[in-house]
């Protein structure tokens, strides 16, 4: 049993430098001075020693764990990482605290502590949000204080817009569902936004509202400045490659040269491998937001097959038709790039144009059945 002086708090940790921590973190603190209990319930832990760890992670089958640690150890870990930590003491009644604590303890049992992680809909923040809401003695009201017409992808961009390679990589992997508008409740998949909404939320019962948060403290303070973009960006790289490809393409056409198959095969291999990844994430994985990915228009998995076939086979009717279909899809992709209901990274345009040029030259030569050494 918790004592009368026990407090339950929402802990919010600022974003870290590593990809897994770039969106911040949330946890629940239960502090009872009477029993010298000061525990942190953390839904964001996982076991690197899990068999087939990376395969399970990519397929969406990796179990996350509710772990329980002492508060001092939790804070020390964020001090070492130089990440700020905020505490919001919740304005709960004694019965609400006890019910929430009992539920957390039950959830932390070995048979209950595992859950299948979902980045948007079931993560370290949303689990806490739901646990708190479900154990309130009243109706909670969240005040919409942010821009209400932003998509999940817009909120992600806020955290990675200074990391163009990370940002474009995530945009490639996350499908059309990521462009849905995020409701107030859904925005709380991000710890910062949950802290914001909890700070302004009220609990109503019998027409008597009370604030959800009683007081707020900053436990650790670090200046996490956003660094300027350094190095070449994906846009800069692929526009430069496009210029080189145009020069190469014009040289081949003007001189009536055979296509440089090494270049073509490398591009087919790269786009094909990416396409296989998109196909896997859409049709085989359990991730909820990697499906319905329009990037498959330019990254066809079949490109991987074409990359390794000799020209004698590429000149056969079936594979010539496959090349024409792929070329048509690339053209459709370029023409509809800014009209489809999914955000596509801007570097995809120059890369698609490069592929169009290589396929155009390849189709021309295989159709004419010109014989040359590969």
C-alpha cells in the first residue's frame, strides 16, 4: 500500500544523439518516502540478446519490456548522456495513485511485461498515457494547443530536419499512413507532446475540474542545441549524379555507344535492393506504418533480377516487356511525384530521372537486339 505522501510523476527525457533516442523518452516515477520506495517504470527497454534480434526488429516482432529501476539509476543514465529530464507530479487522489501503482506492478510481472512495440500507436509514451488515463476517477480533457492539421510525418520532421540522411531514410521507409493527420491523443506518441498536453489537461468529475499535473520540476538541465547541417545532403548528391548521368547519356546517344552496363547494373542493383526492403516492410513485416509505400514505383524489386542477367537474356521478349513496364512506372512516378498522398523525399526525383535514362538506353538496345559484350 502506498502512504498518504506517495507521489506519482510523469518523467520526460529530452532527445538524444543516437537514432533510437532522437524522439525523447517517457517513464513513470512512483516515490513513497514512507517506505523509501523510489521506482521508475520504463516501457522503453528491450533485450539485445534476443535471438534473431535484428530480424525481429525489422519484421515488427521485437518485444519491448516494462522494466523497473531505482530512480537514482535512471537519472544517472541520462546525466551521462547529457539529456534533460523533466518531472510532472500528477494531481491524483489516493485511490487513483494506488490503482495506478497496482496496475503498474501487475504489468511488470514476468508474464505481463512484454509487449509488441509500435512506433506511433504503442510505445513508451502511449503506454504511459493509457495507463494513467485508464486509472483516473473522472474524465480527462486535453487542450489542443498545437497545430491540429499536421501529420505524423510532420511531427517526425521536427526532430530530424537537421539530419537529412536520417530524415530521408525514415521518409523512404514510412508509408502513406504516416501522412495521416495526427489527433491530439495520437500526437502523444512523442514524449515532448505528451508532457505538453499533460501540463494543460484537466480531470472532470461531478462538474469539478482539477488539473492533471500538480507541479513540474526540471531534474536535469542540458543545452541540447540543434547543430547545423554539415556534409553533403542526399539532394546535393543525387542532383550532382544526375548532371553526370545526363552527360554520360548524351555521350552514349551522340556517339551511338552501347550503354555502360556496369553503371546500369549498379543502379539496378541499388534500386532493386531498396525495393526488396520496401516489399518486405509492406507485405511481410508487422509494422503498421511501413505499408502502402509509393516508393515502390521507382524501386522495383525486379530490378535486382535485371541487374544480374546477361544481355542475351535481357533481349528476350519477357524481360524486354519487364523493362518497358518498369520504365513506364518510373515515368508515372516522376509525373505524379508531387500529387500522390504520400510525402516522397526530394532526392527521389533526380534518382528517378537517372533510372529513366538508363532504362531508356537499355530498352533501345535490347529491343534492337544489338550484340555487344557485357
